């Protein structure tokens, strides 16, 4: 079975056809694109500089919501409304006794 050849998937509306270039492809959310049809090139912007991409902690920033959900989750484990392993259940019950 032959491997599928990667091609630029940009649709050129004026010519009513797809680009299908196979040179210097890069993967983007809408698919593979050649340098002429990257999202930045289509929008008329310069390409972003080469780098490592987003910072590692960009999507893991702690928020106040995370702390409140953790408290709600612990309360549900203590009450038995949320299934958990016996170790978590006993730890939650012990924490409840310490604060009571």
C-alpha cells in the first residue's frame, strides 16, 4: 500500500482548484500548507519568527476557579457522592475531622 502523498490543501478560489504543491509543506490546523498559502501569508501578514512555540505553562496557569473546583471535588469525595479510591476517601474524611 502506497503512503498518501502530502499536498497543500489551500483552495485557490479565482482558479477554482486546490494548490496541491508538495514543496516545503508545514502542518497547520486547517491542514498542510505550502509557504505561499500559510495562514499568515493568506492574511497578508509576515510569518512569525521561528522559535519554540507557545510557552510550556501557557495553558496551565492556575486560576481561582481551579481552587474552588478542587474544594468542591474534595467535598464530594468526603460525602461519598463522587466515586474515588478508598485512599482518597479516607484522606478526605481525615481532613474533615481535622477541620471540624
